C-alpha cells in the first residue's frame, strides 16, 4: 500500500536536493555541481542527524553492556542489520556481516577461500573489475598457487559472454564479478552469470559497490553466494559496508580477524568462535556508521530505488546525447546496459587538466584511472574523466557539465 | 570564465603541451629511466647523454597532463649544457617553488611559469614527476621512479 503511494508521487529533485546540505555551496564562486558520485555520494541530513543523535544520546559499546545506553546502541546496530537484510532481501539477518566497505568484504571472503583453494585451482574475474576485486584474488593466488583467469570485454565495455563461459572449467573454484563497472558504467547480466557458474557448482561473489545505489538487488532471486557493497556510495557514511553471504557458506568460512566480539569462549588453550555474523565482526565495530547506513537505507526507501534509477537513467541518456555533440569528446564505455556513469576523454586534453578546469567552474568530476588500470590499458588511455550521477543531480547540472567542457576546450585552443 | 586559471595554465604551458620540446626516444642515451605517478597513471621515460659530467642531451617520451608534459619539456631544455650538480641544484630549487616555498624566481628562469602549481596541491606531483625522475637518474637509479 505504502509502496504504491510512493510510486505515484512525482519525482521531486528540488525537494531531494533540500535534504543534502553539502550541495548548497559555491566552489570557486560557482554553484557546486557534484558529479563524482561513483567515488562517493553526498549524505542526506537524515543520515548526518542519525550520527549526531547516536553520539548525543546513545553512545555505548554494543553486545556486552547491560546498561541502558549499551542496550540502545545494540538495538540500533542490530536494526541496521535487519534493514540491510531487507534491502538485499536476504533470507536471514545472520547472512549480513558488517565490514568497513566492499573492499574489506571481498578481502574477508578471499581470505577464507585461501584456506580451501589449492595450486592450479582457478579464480575467474572479469576485465572490468575495480582493483578491489582484483588484488584480493591475486593475493589469494599468491598464497595458494591458484591461477587468476580474466574474462575479456569488448570495445563497448561489455563482458564477452561466450568467452566468459569458455573460461569455466573443472578447475574454476571461485568467481568474482562486478555488478556494475565503476570506470565504464557497464552492468553485467549477473543473474545469467550466476546461473551459469552454479551449473558448475562454482561459488560466486558479486561486487555491488557501484550497483547498489542504482539497481534493486534481491540476493535470493539472484542466487549469488556473496554480495558486497559500501555504504558511502549509497548515501551512508564512509567506513561502513556489508557482506551478504549464504548462511551455510559463512558458517563454513574461517574468521577474518581475531579479537573481541567474535568469540564465545577464550582460554589460553583454545578459543571458540561466535556464530555468524559475529564471527566476522572482531573488535568494536563502526557503530555510528552502521546506524548511519540504516538511516541511509530508510532515506533511499522513502524515495524508492526504482524512481531514483529512472531519474538517473534520464540524466545519463541526456548527458550521452549532449556529449555526442562535442566533436573532441569520446565516450569510454558504451554498453547497452549501463548505469549513470559517463566516462570520457577529450582529444588532446589530459583528464587531469579536465579535472582541474572543471573544478574551477564548480564542477566536481573524477579524473584518473578509477582504480581500474587494466580497463584503461584496454581502451589505450592513461586515464579518463568521469561524471557520475546520483538521485539529486539535475538536467541543468548536465548542461553545466557540457558548458564546462566546451569552455575548457576553448581555453586549450 | 576560466581567466583565474591562467596562473596555472599560462600560454607557455599550453605551447609546451602542444609542441613538447625534446619529445623523442634517444637511441644512444647514456642513461634512461621510467618515472611513474601511480596516483594518476602518468608515465614518462627520461633519456640523457653525458659527457665529462655534463648533460649534453636530454629527451623524454610518455603520456601526461599539460602540466607534466610542459614541465618535462621545459626541464629537458634547461638542463642541456648543465653539469649533473647544477641540474640537481635546479631540481632542489624547482621542488621548493612547486611546493610553495620562497625562492628567487630569477634563478628558475623559464621554469617560473610553473610556479602557479603550488596553489593546486593535487597537481604539484604533475609538475615534479619529471624532476624526481631526473634526480633518480642522476643518482644512478635503474628501477622506475614513482612519486609516492
């Protein structure tokens, strides 16, 4: 009922912008146009307030105190776990492990699988992965003697499906795939890939760092074994993220770090670990960040992820049309299925010069290799400039972006 | 609109970016070394020819932004004819200028066009990458140099 009411409400970007205090400022004397959302999103007041509220009213350590504040803090912390469970449609809240972010979640899984893989086993990734979904697997391979296999992409920045399939063999013991590329915006057909891998009994991790603010995720429908994301790209604070893992897999996995909160009994002879998810949450966690993540999910749900996605898609379509009018501009990443990322290069102008010159016009974009150096190598560019859109961006901001690009082309002469 | 950027992007910089001097592979170089800025992925290879402790030729190849390309272009021009010691002194002076320390601009000659970079912390390494590479090369390093 509520959802139906939300869905008929028109998308009010002005009202959404009012919820994000940081947007209302000038940079170099120009109104801030924040288009670096794929790096990190801005935070709505509800998230900022949740942090202030926690520190002003409930600050205490969790899971051990019997006093009121500790109980409140524990309740809020565990409520966030339930919110993440709902957001991903996981079967149980036990399947949600809080981590510092997607990177730590991937490392946690890679660390556990390093204990089960052996020499000449293979780990399959794709050529569009972020370094965070490459390096942990390389480290696993170094430890175990396993071999990293990389499924190639085409000129549009799409995964080449038959080549992906051709790389699957009896040796393949794990696969890790991004849901959406941070450098190109390409969205992978993960359901199809998961089904394919499962036909061969290969566990699969989906890196949802980029997808999570744009695409509704249902881990049960997808059937993935692991799904990871960072809160900060989803309007939550930095330093908090989550790992979803199927319960039976998490239960079999070795803990990541040792310490408090991940044990049930410790003697100097032996330690009995806690049950999942606590087995993986050693030490005092990022309690405030976790509560902030819960607040961010509430906020996103209040707007509706489908409505957000439709808005971002219209921005991407408009930006792509406008970008094509600029002769010197080449879009890097033209996948048919694409999220709200416009990566581009300008003929004769290095992305870092673009970045500085855009900043001077109040426009924040990313310039660099986007932690995806192999992607840059594939497209034979040292770096790209990248504009990435979020729920609060407007069509006028796309116009400002294009005008900014025209200005700097003129300055470069 | 972008006039206030002229402190950083002076016309000389655009000129050196469009037409970098000494932009070539030196087949008979006495020494060569790669420089790399892992933060942005910029790379260059620096070549020099020495005669009796003097740099008699310098060139570079690579890919970088306007600031790093202009800096490499200006550097390879200015160090030609200098002794190794003079080039190293100039590196120290350039580094001071790029990081905002007080220096006598006259001592820097043409390199002074890059003085604006100190106002852009994210871009300082663009200007200093060629110089760090030169410094390592003069010190006899063979492994690629990084700015990190």
